[in-house]
C-alpha cells in the first residue's frame, strides 16, 4: 500500500485501541482484532510487532491524557491482546500458506501425472502411427505382417504386399515447397485409406506407402488391389490452389504364408518396386524370383570389379582391323576379358554395362587404356613403321572426365607409344550432347596426333553434318548393316545404305571401317562399295597380344 494508505490504516487501528481502552465493560477482543489486521496488512515481521507495542505503550495513554492505575492495567492487558491476536493471525496465515503449498503441490503432481499419461499415450498415436497422415507406420505394419505370417493354422493361406512409391514426388517438393508436398502426401493417404479400407495401408516414410493383403486369393487378387491404389493416386489433386497430376509405381509380392518372413517379403517388394520405376513408372510390377536372382548376380559381379582389377583378373584380346584394299593389318581393337575365378572367362557384354552403371568404368577403362598402350608399344620392335595402331573404346564417363587429356598424355609419355598409333573409339551419343568440354578434349587429343573414331555408327543419330565439326578421323559402321550383306537378295537395302554412308564419309575425309564381317562375300561387297577397312571373324577373331605379334611376323 502507499504511505497515505498505511497512515490511514494505522490511524484507524489506533482509534480502535483508544476506544477499547476507554470502553465499558473492558473488552480484549479489540486487541485481538488489531493484531490480526496488522498481519492481514502484511505488517508481519518481528520488528513490526515490537515497534507497534513500543509506540502504543509510549504514546497512546499520553496522547489521550489519561493517567491512572486502572488505565495502565488496561493498557498492559490490551497490548498483550494485540500481541496474542498478532501471533494467532501469523500462525493461521502460516498454516494457510502451508496448506496452499500442499494443495498446489498435490495439484502440480496430479497435473504432472496426467501430462505424463498423455505423453505416454502420444508416444504410443506416434510409435505406431505416422504423425503426418495418421496412417500406421513401419512399426505397426511390421507387427501386423509378422502376426499374419506366424498365426497358427494359416500356413496354407497366401499373403500379398504392395510397395507403393510416388513418381517424381521430389519435383513437387523442389518446385512448390515441402508444405505442398506434405499436403499432397496427406491427400494420397486419405485416398488410399478410402479406396483400400479393408486392407492395412501404412506409410513407411517420405513418399513410400505399403499395403498388406491378408488372406490373398492369389496373384490376381493382389494385382487388383494394386490397380485400385494406382487409380486412387492418379486422380488429379488440388493442393493450395495447385492442380497436381500424380502417378505411382508399385512392387507386388504374393506368396504362401508358410516359409515366408517379413524381411524377405519387404526386400522382394522393394526390389520389384524399382523394376516398375525403371520401366517408366505409373505401373505395377510383379516379383520374379528368376529376375531377382539374375540381378543379385549382377550386383555381386559389379561389386567384385575393384578387387578383380587388383588381382589382375582382367586381360586384353585384340581383334584385327584389316585393309579391304590390300589385306594389310592396319590396327587392332582392344577388347577386355575377365578371367573370373568362379565363372570362367567373361566377355565384355557380361560386365561393361555394370561398370558403366556403377561408375567403375572409369577405373576399368583407365586400366584398359594403359594396358593397350603398353602392349601396343611392344609391337614396334617387330613391326617398325608398319606396326598396327591400337583402338580403345572410351565410355561416356571417361570422355566427360576433366582429366582425360592429361591421362592420355601421361600414358603416351610413359609407354613411348606414338600418338598416331593410338585410336580412341567413342559412340555417337557421347558427342551428341550440349556439353562443350568433351569436344574440346577430343580436339586437344587430335592435335596431339591421336586418332578419333566414331563406334557403331548408324545405330544412333547418324548426324554426318555434326561430324563435320568434330575431330574425327574414322567411322566404324555398325555390324547390323553388315549382317544384311551375307544374303545377296536380302542385303540390297543395307548395301545401298552402306554405299551412301561411305560416300558421305569420304566427302568429309573420313575413313570407314565395317564391323562384324564374317564371310568373304561380305568383305567383297564392302570392298566394291568403297569401304576402307573391316573387322570381324573373317579377318581374325580376338586374340592375345602375342598372336598379333605372330601375325605381324
């Protein structure tokens, strides 16, 4: 309270004491009330009580002008009553505060227990359900799948799993934001829940959903569920004013309950989902055990490439490139082989594609290039100036590597191979890109004297006008055109195509080599239309480097 309010209070209490001191009959309850009011006004310290007694004792009787034994006696008893009322009020207040504290503690404990129970409950709508969509999560789905597979008496029944993933969902997040993406996921979840209400639909995370088909009546029944899910997803969705056309891919696994386990089912469904994705999306794919076995074998093969390089399991064979004019050996194409410890000798078509997919083609291609340069230089002793050039295929990743030119320079310097005796083969698609760096690299290599050839010409863009601006010295015509020349009647069209390619290539000052020549008849017809060189079984099968030396001798 303010100073004025305090003075008013004390003035009123002093008046009450004065009245009580003079009142007849004398009543001590007034002193009790004054003591209680002091405590109620928070004048509750020991000093406050002492000062109160002192002031009343010294001033009240004197200020009232009363001096008698009776008054002094009354004053003493009144002061005792004030102290008593003061002490009682202070005790009661302390007890009230203690009770309030006790009640507050009990209430806080009750609220904490209630909050703990609510938190535990939330930890349990979060341990088993997805917070965004409200669908069961991976934990609950795994529990249900495990129960479906382990329930007694159900071994003969069948179960199906549909693994669903939205196509190009990342584009939505990247262009419209994660808030729109989350709302789209919620919309998709609601549609799946409504259209597949009899089946368990769960969200595994991101844009991945999974559907459990218990008691499946066979593959067709699970496929029907998958098609319903695809139909539900592909209906256009309006999210925050954006009309979104969404599709999904689904991997389907359906099998007998007996002998199945959750991890195998989910792994198989995941693999099958990737098959649907790789086929273009917006479709379902059905698990194929044989295909899965082949892909596992491919994965194991690709994983073994680095160690195989270290162990020296790769080696090179060389196929002759022969002049159609005089039969002279012009060059050889280096072909890599893998002497696999378990599978035997593997041809390039068994592992090159794997190496390209995994990026290991850079390491493997670098070894092929280095080994080919090293062995080709050894032919100089036997062949001298007539020694053949060596032609090495470069993968797309190799051509796009920033260090390609430096790598070739270093190899030529280390092996002593003249640049003109190295030919690098690239595919048409490698050069038909907007990137300028590969073309620049090839120009620098051509300036060094390295030969540049386009491999399998005719199977890609066949853009002769584009070749005019490239540092290319040779075209290698794809074997598909040459194969038709084996039959005089059937091969007329291919012969005319080849004649046109040869004529146009010569106009661009390019040498033309035909691939896949297997008969003398093919060789003769190619010679007749002006083709410069050829390679194929007719001129020699791929062979080790020492066979090339023998042929040169």
